[in-house]
C-alpha cells in the first residue's frame, strides 16, 4: 500500500493523525492530493457542511465553540476548519481562531484545523474544499467552516457550504443599510451576535427589512436570529434553524439538485481551467515563446490580449 | 516534503502564566518571516499542546513559559509527542528558564532555549536553518 493509500484508509477509520496528514497533503502537494481525493471522494457527501462568515469581531469563533458543544451533546461528530488571511507581503499568517475553541481540544470526536488563505481570494483557502472532504470522509456528521473575517465580497464559502450563516454584531461600525450586494445575498441564516448590546434590535430590523425588499419569491426565507455567544443564549435556536435548512434542502430535491449541480459545474470548470492554463504556459515557457512575447509587449510592439491570442493559436495548433 | 512548503509553527503556553506578550512577539515575528503560526492562548495543558500539534500537523513547536514549571511540564509534553510519533517536530522553548536547567531540557529533545532578550531574528534563522523537510 502506498503512503497515500494508507492515509486514505486511516481517514475512513477516523484516525486523527491520518486526517491531519491528509489536510497537509491537500494544502501542499498537488500530485498526491489528486490521488488522495480520488480515494476518499466516494465516501464524501454525508456530512452537513455549515459555513460561518461575517466581519471580524462579530464573534464567529465563540459562536462555533458553543455550536460544537451543543452538537456534541446530541452525539454528533464535528469537524471545524478555521481560515485566516495570509499576508500578501510576507506569505505568513497568524492563525488564532483556535484560541476560542481550545476547550474542545481533547474531545476525540472533534477535529479542528486552522488554514491560511495562501492568497486565495473569497474568504477561504483553495484547499478548504478538499479539507472539508477529508473531514466528511472521516465520519464527521457536521463540518463547520469559519471564513476569514469578511467584508462584502468574501462569498466563496457558498461553493463549499450547504448552509451559510452570516454573523453580524452591532457596534462594529458597519451600518446594515450600507451593505450592498454579496454577503447579504448568500445567507441562509442571519445571526445578530452580541445581541445584549445596544443596536442589536435595530440590526435585526434592518436585516429583516432588507430581506423583504430583496427576496421576492424564494422558497427559503432566511431567519434572523439573536445570539449572545459568550453565554450561549440563542445557540439552540441557531442549531434548530440549521437543521430546518438541512431538512428543507433534503425535502426540496429540485433545489438540492440545482445547488449541487451549480457547485459541481463550477468546480469542474475551475479544475479544467487550472490544468489547461498550467500546461499551456509550461509548454510555452519551455519553448521560449512566452519570453519572446513578454519582450514584444514591453517594447510596445504588441498588447497583452493580442499576444495571448497568438500564443494560444500556436499552442492549440501544436496540440492537434 | 519539498522547498516552498509553508512552515507551520505552534506557539504554546503550558501552565499558568498570566501574560503572553513574549509569545505573541515571537509568533508575529515568525509570521512576518513567512510562516503559518498557530497560537492557542494561555493556560494550555501538555495534553492540549500535543493534541493541537497533531491536528495542525505542525513542523515546529515553540513553548513559552514564565512560571518556572518547565521541569514538570516539558517532560510530559515531550513524552506525549513521542507517544504520538511526532519526534520529528522541532521543539524550542523560551521565557524564564534558568541557565542551569538548559542541559536537562535539551536531553529531553528540546533543541534550543531562547531566553528573554533573544533577537527574534535569531529564532527565525534557527528555524529556517534547522527545519527538516518532513516526508
């Protein structure tokens, strides 16, 4: 058995070391990652994937800690992927989400992994999807993904999660009414955390009226919940709504299939695009044609788009 | 594995220290040197540290301790890492650790002790030069 096969076997048995090694592989080693995902893919699709997004300081990590405790109380196995940003200047990252979750550390049926975005855009890491698959295949019933503290356009989470929870807290300086497209549109559930603070009621009303304006005839109407993550207030209701949403997806086969189809198509296109791009560019660099054209562009003899077209024509011609 | 792989570091505070200024300074310095640094906060038990290192599949662990309990806690941590088959992880320590205890700690497998006043550049260089590429 190869090392990858061994790790795959370990994942399916729920072995924590194998899970950890596997996530490292999907983060780093393209070749081995492909083999690994191929092995475990047939065993995925069981877990309910929950995405948690929202501005930094809204209380996502604290909320997750309470959610995990509740899921554990009802006997569910849980995986958590917590994403933090990579510095575009140094390439390093400070991964501190675990601080709020360390009480869960010794529970064998909880697995927490911190990931850096490694400059992938959209609020999660490129490998987050596969890390979630690893946790899914290892037998977790619930996988929670905490995105980078998000602004408006960190919406990649919808490609990964089945239920997306947007967390807001009053007093963070962003007026709900100023929030435009993006993050408001992706929520299956809204949470106003730190609901004991001033401004919470206004936030709830603002979100609700925003929803009334936007969501004409959608089959699922996102509820707006209040929580106080520090005390655990509102957590039961949140878990309940997440479960309701899951049931809605299960029950509404059309909706569920449509969502899955969109996700799958998007992922397939991206996988193809990446491979085609990489292989074409590698080939062009190898032949020296790439550098030739860079030089021409710098000399203003051609422009980038025309150059790309020429290169592609040549590359595709050579393929046949 | 191969060059270009990010170095993942766990900065951990075993025991009952009441502040983590030093640990955070080291964590930030390593981050600015391009590493991915997991910091788990105050009051970690040896078990929590070992389990976190396992789940996060770290290459390096930096133990920060001010309370003087290093002679009790460090052996437990190193033992747990051994049980978990993680002896290839580089472990260094810092904080308030008397000179005369250093030899004993190194015998446990702790590679280096970086006392108060150590330039962060020294720690960074040490990690970069001594990190073994894990297979």
